[in-house]
C-alpha cells in the first residue's frame, strides 16, 4: 500500500504552487546554505568555512536568491569594517523539516542511486 496520497498530475503544472518548494531548492547550494543556518545567524565567511567547496561568488548568489524568496534575512551592521549576517526567516526555518527528510532519504538510497548511475555511465 502506498503511503502517499495520489496527486493530480495538474498539481505539478509550471505555474502551480505545489512546485514552489522544489523550485526554491532547485539550486545546487540552496538546501545546504539553509541547513547551515539552522543554529542561528552567520556571516558569509563562517558559512563558507562550514560548507566547504562553495566559492564566495556562488555563496553570494545563493544568499541573494534565498533573501529574494524570503527564506533568509540579511542584517548589515554599521561598523568598520562592515559586518553582514544572514539568518533564517520563518519560511526558511520551515524548510528544515523537508531538508531533514531529504537527508534521511539520502542515507537510505544514496548508495543505490550512485551505483546505478555508475553502471549507466560505464555502459556508455
């Protein structure tokens, strides 16, 4: 028995709100940045150090998109040198639960997916 309710195919139309969360997380780093902010505000340099493998340019672009979409807020302090911190908003904090579910899915299926992908690539 399927544990999920059947969805009407039209629920995933391009202009449908059902796709919003998928669209918000479609960037490679969006979910990682949100997850990194789960314990409170951080400066971009702190995020970059915690994440690893993300360039300053990509982090900046990701933070701008997340801010534009209302998932993080940017706070600029009037100090010399200027200090900027990012923090999750309510909707951003609400994304932590689905991200945790994706993490559980990854723990369960990542090896299988990677093995299948590797087999497909080796057959080319």
